[in-house]
C-alpha cells in the first residue's frame, strides 16, 4: 500500500481507502461491515470514510461498532465523516452549514462513531444561505476544540474553496485542507480543470469518491440492471438512467478490452486510473461483500503498470 499526504497537510492516507456510502445500514449489517473493514485494513487501508447522512446515522454507528469489535488502536487508522444534510427535523438542522447545526452535528457524529474525535470533518455540500465566513469559523473552532484534526469540503466549487481558504488565512483560522469530489473516467472536469490551480495555490488534497461511477465502470450494466444492483434499492432509482446510458456503456466496452490486455478487471483498471492522478491523495472504494474488497485492492498492482502508452489508450477509449 502506498500512503500519500493529504495535500500539503502532514497527514498520510492510504492511496486506496474504504467508504460506507450506500452499503452500511442499507446493503449490509454489522457483521459483513466488520469483515469488509477488516479485509481492507489487512490490505493496508488506514483511511475509512463515512457521513452523518448515510443511512440516517446508522452507517456511522455500524462503523464505530466494527472498530470497537476489531479493537484497533485509535492511532492506527484515519476516519472521516461529513455534515450538511442533517438527520433531525427543524429549520436549523437540515441542509445547512450554520454554526448551530455544525456544533450539534459533530457531537452526534462522535457519539454514533464512539470516538472522541474524527481525523477529518467535511462540509458535505456548500450552503449558499450561510456566509462562508460563519462556516469557516465554526469548522475552525471544531478543530481548535479537538473534535476534528482537519477539515475539508465535498463538492464545493473552486471559488467557494478559495474563498474559505482566504477567509481562514485573513483571520488566522484553521483552513480547509482537502476536498472530496466525484472522480472517475466518466466524470473528470472538476478535478482536472476546475480545481487545477488550487493544488499549487492552497495545497488542496483530494479524497475522491465513486471511482467506478456507481458501478457503471464494472461493466455489469451493459446488459441492463441486475436485481442485486444498488439502482434497485429504494431511494436510488435516480441511478438507473445513468447506469444504462448507451453512450457511457459503449465507452465501458472499449475500456473492457484494455483491461483484458492488462490482465486485470475493468474495476481494477478504473480504480488504478484514478490513483494515477498525482493530485489524488486517496481513492475511496466501497463494497457490499468481502470479495469486492479483495478485488478492489487488486488495483494496487495495476497502478505502476499504467505507463504513458496505456494512459493514452484509456484516454482514447473515453473521449
């Protein structure tokens, strides 16, 4: 396993990490979640990602229970969670980054995870109704109070991230050090274009999600939607049209041929391609069963094999 710095921060995270979106509390329970985390950890994964909104808080509880059962020393892993959507009713507790919500939400996250602090706390989306300065100061106070060691953003625009960093610098506050955007062979613009100047200008790190485009880049949707797909889950019907998009699946078919030449699965090729980007600190992988964890970790062997010629072939396949 390779470990990369989180942008300019001193924290190092495994180049492949493990996240709980969709799976924990929806597709799998405590025992399978524990087995998946144990398999990832055995492969060298030290970074585990979660969010308050995943399964209405149940995902955090499951992950915290698994860590407790596994008996991992707190210093041996990096854990993150994200806040914005909220899990309580009330005008100040939903889809916001106001100070009141943030101070309540971090305490709830820590309680469900069974931890004294998280390593990284993300603002899960931007809040156009709350001044960025209010959010920056609240997040900085959470770090200063020891409830999070670093903070970052998820799916913020480059202008919003830059504004937050400039406010933090101007007022000597803890600045965001990492962004968590979607990044895969079919979704690239934000990471490769919009954020391009932020890597050098403010030292932004990236922990990217959906390297398989919600499963599209596994190739299993070329013949339709399987019964065990996440697109069949209640609340995830919006995925169906994306996963069955004809043009996207034509690209997947071309990529599948390249994976065959490399001697790996399409999923491993896709994950390795994400990790090949030097601006990516960690690629967040997911799984609904232990074998998927093992399969995803196979991408580690593919990363060093992606030379300029293979990268050019991959590029030609997805244009």
